[in-house]
C-alpha cells in the first residue's frame, strides 16, 4: 500500500542528505478512510459506468481474464488532497494504469513496461469528486510449449491448436489512499511546466516522485536572497533504476545547464552562478525527468549557497560557448568534476602567436581527460588512463585564436565527484 504521497507505510523512507525533511510514516486518510480488508472486483467492469467501487484505504483483487482485458475502479474523494494508487505486479502480463476525472478526461498514465513490474501513481493532486482508475493488460508472454519425447532439441515444435492454448488468469491487488495536500518538503502534482512549478527556497531539501511514464517535475527556485558573491550547489539523489536528466533554466525558460546521469546515479551541479535574464524575475527553474518511472521511491533535491573563492570554477561552463574566463591575474583555477559534467575555460585572445602548456592535476576519484580547442577545433588532447593520472598538453595558438580548455571524464558513463587543479602557462609569445 502506498502511503504518505506514495511511501510504503510499513517502511518509512530513509533520511538522506543534510537537509531537514519531515517524513510521514503513516497516511492521514481523508474521509476517515480505514483499511477494510481485501475483496474482489465485480465483473463486468470494462467501462466507467460499470466500474467497481474502490474505497479509500481498501484493497481490491482484480483478475486479467484475457489479453486486452480492462478493469475500471471508481474512487470517490470528499476533499482536496493527494491521491496515491498502487497496483501489484503479476506474472505473464504487462499492466498499465490510467487515472480519469469525472468527465472521463485522462489525467495521468503509468506504463513502466515489462511483466512483473509494479505500477502506481504516487502523488496526484485531486479535488472532491469521482475518479476512475483504469487497469489494462498491455502485453502477454507466449505460453511455454514443452518438447515431446520424440522431438529433438532445437527442433521447432508444431503450433498447438488455438483451443489448446490456455493462458493463466493472474490476480493483482489495487489500493488507493488520499492524504492532505502536500506542503513544504513534498512535491505537489501536477508540476510539469513553469506555470505549475513547486516553490523552492535556498537551503531547502525537498522530495518528489517521477511516478509515471513521462512524468516531469519542475521546481521554481527563488534567488531574491542570494548575494552577488555567492554561488549555489544543486544535489539530486536518484531513485533506483532511473537515469535522471536535470535542466536549470533562467526566469524566461532559457536552458543554462543540462545534465544526464547514468542509470542509478545522482546529479550534482556545484558552483553555479545564476544568470538573471534582462526583464526576467529573480527565479530559476529546475526540471527533472527520467528515462522511466519509479512510483515507490522518492528523489531528494537540495539547493545550498556558498561564497565563491577567488580561484574557483564557476558554472555554467559546460560548452565552449559558455566557457568560464580564466582569471587574468592567475595561472590556475580549482574546479570540481561531478557526474556528467564538462568544464570549459577560455583564455583571452592576443595578437601574437603563443605556446600554451596546460597541466591537469586529476583527483584520485576519477579519470579525467584534457583537451585544447582553438576557434572550436581540437588541437591537442591528453588522456592517460587511470584515476588520478595527471594530464598535460603543449600546443601553439595562432594570433587572434580563441583558445578553450575542456575538462571531462574519460568515460562518459563515469560517476562520482572530485576536485582538480588546472594550470595554464605561456612560456613564449611571438608578435
């Protein structure tokens, strides 16, 4: 049973990170809902007008009688709240779940894909009224045909007559709960775009679900209290089995940073300096997506601020076009590499031909590669294999050339975090 906006009431979520997040161990059910045991669906329930009544807090058993079977369950909600629906996995069939409002309009749909996969809608905002949950059997595994005694291994058996193919009728369980509207530390659906974004304040640690197929979560980060001398760090934990994508956009929706992590890895953006577009409000939008869904495990999002050091790397600098300018009074910069990160640094152009000697002091936690580009074209690269291996290149830059130094992981699927020092020296310059 999903509780507290999708959490399992028997297993309270773990406390992760340093943020203070209150976790609800038991659902506070609207309508005074109480568990009423487990009963069976009432067939026929193939349409909204014949839907089986599903009481809040109750568990119903549904049966897939054949491929293409559709079951409807009616839920009556008495007050505004957050609806959580859980459908247990079954053998042989790939289920999907859809939620309809009183007019029959589809609100959300979960199709996580695959047989024996749990489906659910962990935190859908609902008002008073009737809702219908539709459970469908999407795919069917073919029956297993045993070899006859006189049949050789590898020989294709003759197809059995249609009347002899008996598919099982597996039973699933469906439950539904409604909790009071989420506030503060919890995401509130729908929040798929900037107009419906959840508010986020610096220093907050919040939770949300990428709970169904195509779910998108948007957070509106207020920057009104951020000092001009401070940068922010964004940290996102990943629910099991998901490959997260994080986008940070300015107040007008223009993307500033996009990161995509390998499956199961969290995302961190350190040293991000907000970019307030002309005419835009002091907000940034953080958008989270994933390649699949997980209605059982929440992610945690935390945003903190810190003072920028004199030789610190500043984000966004993921592309040569957004490269950070190397300080003119320094020969080195201290950067931080995190999962899916790429760091670019640009040097001033000169009217002389010059030689650049670039050294990368690589952290022991990751294997980094070093590259120099001039006017967008690679001219030198160093990629010594192994974590902690120092990288060094020496290359000539033509007069008026725009040199950019790029630091990234040697393996694009690498995960982790590590601090490095990038040093640039110019031993000679020729007019």
